[in-house]
C-alpha cells in the first residue's frame, strides 16, 4: 500500500467498509516530505524506542520501524489498528496497543521518544500527559493545530502568551519545526497545523522558592487576564497575602501596579513569586 496516496487510503478503507472518523480526528498524513521531516526531527537511533500516538493506518509507523529498535503504536480505533497490523505484519519490532493514549502506561526502561498527529480536541490533555507521565520521554514531536503551537511558543507581550505557554516552557524547550498546510492531510482538516518539538530541560529556566505558589499566581493572572495582575492575585489566588502587602512587593520589584500578567516574562513572574513567598 502507498500510505501517502489519498486514493490508496480510500481504497483500503473502502475494502473494510470504513470512512475517516471525525470524532477520532482521523486526518491521514499524505505528504511524504512532511513525514521525512518528522523522522528527522526525532533523530532516531538504532537503540531508540518510539511511542507513536494515533498510529492510524501506519504511515509513520513503518518508516520509524525501519530505523528504531522498537515502536509502540497506540491507536484507539480498533478497526484501524487491525488494518495496520495486517499491513505491517512484515515487521517484528512493532507493539500495537489498542487504547486511549491518556489511559496508557508504558513499561519502558531507558530513554524513549514520542510522536503523533494529535486530534485538535485532545491536544492540551496529550501534552500535559506527556509532561507528567513516568517514565517520561526524552523528547516528543507532535503535529498540532497551528494556533496552539503559537500559544505554546509565545513570549511575554504576545496576545497568545498565557499560562500554558509558561507551564510548557518551564519544563521543555519548545520549537516550531514546520508549519503544515491542511492540504497535507486526507481528509483535509479545517485548519493548518504545525510540527512542534518538545525537549525536556535538564535544568529549570528559573529558580523558584515555591513551585505551587508560582503556578497559582500564573493561573490567577491569566484566568482573569483583563484585570490588573495585582487585583487578579489578591482576589482570586488564595495566597494568604493582602493587597497592601502585594503592593509593597510590586513596588520593590519596580512592577507597575496596572500591569497585566501577559506583560511579564517567566523570569519576572518567578521573581514576583519568590518575593511574595518571603512576605508569607
């Protein structure tokens, strides 16, 4: 089968009386050049184990299987998984798992990498899952909605900079590798995508006296992003510090009292968090 031919995909699905399921976000990659970029982004070694999220018919799966030690193909659609098992039966280094990725655990020893074309409606849950799963991957590369990719990589001052930007960048180096047109998929999705690479940081980019406090401040600040940060923190973050004490901290750090959260960098928010911690 030609995994990157729309006609070949249609024919294979028709043979099994199937159609792409929108509820599963089934948009099959049909651009071989993009597939090669994904493979290069993973920088696969012969000793690597790769977890593929949403393996579909196996377009990426078979390319990875030729380069990696093992690939764990996770697919929630039972019928698609059965087809891919048959199509890829010549490979002996593929483990197929018919399960929701968010309910899957891996018994992997040593480093591994993850990759996937993620349905838009579960993009954030999948990213948070990969950030917290034990053992965690060395890196992961995901095809996600273009707008979400821009949020993840945004810096302070940007309209799309928010709590998710900081949460992910606190843990990973996040890079947009390639923007991908909707025409690279069959059926064509409603929006363009981006290939994003996440590499876990060995050292946190900021020093924190209290990580929970830091993220409580960020959640409050961005949940009510139209409010001045000092008001959002004093009203909506249960920090045990009143507005007058907060005002002293802001003035000590030369932070304008009318500033909103989106104007402060991760480093500036970390300084704010650390000084609030001193006041408690």
